[in-house]
C-alpha cells in the first residue's frame, strides 16, 4: 500500500506543493555539486599547501566555525517573522524585520571585530598554532583577513534568508554552493600559477562567500526594492521579538545540537581512545549520507510550514507532515540496507587495516535515524514558531546526557556513548511528536502552544 503511494508523494496541483517539490529537486542537484566540490577541494588544497600549513588552515577553519554561533540565533529568529510577513504580503513589515536584524548582526560583528583586534595585538600565534613554519606577523595577517571576511559573511549571508522566506530555498543553496565552487576554481588556478601560500588559500575561502552575497544583493533588491534595508526601517520594538525567538533557537543549538551532537568526538576520545574516534567517524560518514539525503527533502519544509500556518491551512500541514514521516521511514529502511553491506563498503573505501565492528555501525545507524526523526518533527515546530518545549527538552536531556557520561563514561564503550545519544534524541523526538499532533489538531494549550 505504501509503495503504491510513494510515486505520488510530491505529485500535486497545489501551488505550495509545486514550489516545495521544485525546491527539493533543485536543492538536491545544487547540494550534490557542493558535496563534490568539498570532496575535490581537500586533495587540491592538501597538495598546494605543506602538511603543516594545511593543519593550520584546518585549525583556523574550526575557529571560524564557532563564529556562526555568535549570531545568538537571530537568523533563525528572523526567518520565521520574515516568512510570516511575506506570506501576508506585508513587505514593509518584512523590510523592518530584515533591517533590524542586519543592524543587530552588524553591531555584534563590530564588537567581535574590536575584541579580535585587541586579542591579535597580544597573541603569540606561533604558540597558538604550535608552529614556526610561518612568522608570527604572517599568521596574524592571515587571521585578520580570515576574521574580517568571516564577519562580513556573518552579516550579509542573511540576505539568502529572503529567498528562504519567499519559498525559494534552492536559491539560498545556490548562493552557498557558488562560493565553494568558485573558491575551488581559484585554488586550482593558484596551484598552477603560484607557490604555496596559506594567505592565498584563506583569503580565497573566506572572501568568496562574502563577495557572492554582496553581488547577489544587487539583483535581489532590484527585484524586491520594497525589502531593501534602510536605517529608517530599523525598529527596536521588533528587536525584542527577533532576539527573544533567536535566543530560544540559540539555546537549542548549543544544547542538543552542539553538546550532544558536536561533542561526540571529544567524549569518545576521552573515554574510548583516539582509535575509537577513527572507527566512529568512518561509520558516521558512511551512514551520514542518509541525513544528507533526508535534509535535502526536509529543509524547505520549515518555511513552507510557516506559510501554511499563517494562512491557517492546517490540512496541508497535516498531510505534508505525514509525508515527511513516510520518507523518514524509507530512510530507515535504506539505512538497514546500508548496514547489511557496510563491511564490504568499508573495505573498498578505507581498506582492511581498520576494522569497524558491526555493533558500532548499528549504533551509528540507530543514532542517525533517531536524530533525523527528531529533526523531522522539530522542523514543524520551528515553522510554527512553537519552540518553548524544544528549549526545555534540549536543556533537560542535554543535562541528563552529560550526567550519564560523567558518571559512567569510564565504563561506556563507543556503542554506549552512541546509545546515550540515541536515547536522548528518541525521548526528545517522542515529546516533540506529541506536541506536533496537538498543534495540528489545534488542541495544544499552555506550554504546548508556545
């Protein structure tokens, strides 16, 4: 019965569904290009730079990754309000939200820039990166360039959220991937025309995203002049809404996402050893393909839910929420099939020197499947702007996870850590699913409706 329905999941005459289907297909193509670019860039960059300089670049990349969290969730907070305004054709209100958010982010970027400038004056970068291949002055210059362009991107990348709010999610993906592809082309040219220079690599990688968004702003605001940010449109009464909702998303990110998901390597290293991290990461990268495929389908749903909710189309929300659950079930079946052949794939991929126990592969599959389930239901909650329960569950289960790891970490193997992570996402997913059903039935009250 289910198999007969699958070909018709995205076949519809509904305008919102057509837009959703087009976004999914285009995003799949664009993100595939992005994945290929990210795979190709590794050997090219590694060949261009010496091993030690490549290690410095990887360390700098890790530092820059944390900058994304400094927006305290303002981007996610704005996207819902912007989607709501544009769904109601209230472009003036949408411009106010955009202008206010960009102003707040510019202020945050300015503060970070000042702190960085002071820190860079006193830091010994040779000590920080544990290297003497490059001089302290050259490393400082590299960091100044990297941080400068990263902070510009920190602000202007939110221009892409205009297309997300307009239900044109694939365009935002195109902007992201374009920066990576152009950087790949430039790095390839550098390998043929210049000697190895870390400065060139870092300038290329950090500058291109900023340039892409700045260039994209020109046609974007020509087509949607009513959304063009202005100083007059900055409304501090809206800042409370954006910041309040943004802080909620921020709490969710730094608890269930950053602590449980992001700290897995560190925890496995501490309690199970470095070899266990290698084994875990090989299995994770293999089964993570399920998440990549599922997120491509799921990503446009967030703002589509918002649009439907604003227009009181609960029937559409109910039907499409069920479809995402069906697709999640298909992904689990696909994961089981991947598990059946995983040892063959591992041998072809990484050789026979590293042995990955089937128990680890199973636990990784379980963890990723439950993570995807929780993501599926929370996308609906995010789209409906009902995140209070998520904040509570993220804090509670992150605390429980850390207590278990602290008390039992020494006796847990890799499988035990993964089962703890799986248990957290299972509990959160069940609670969030219950809230979704209550909201769809319009019976949610109290904290379930916040």
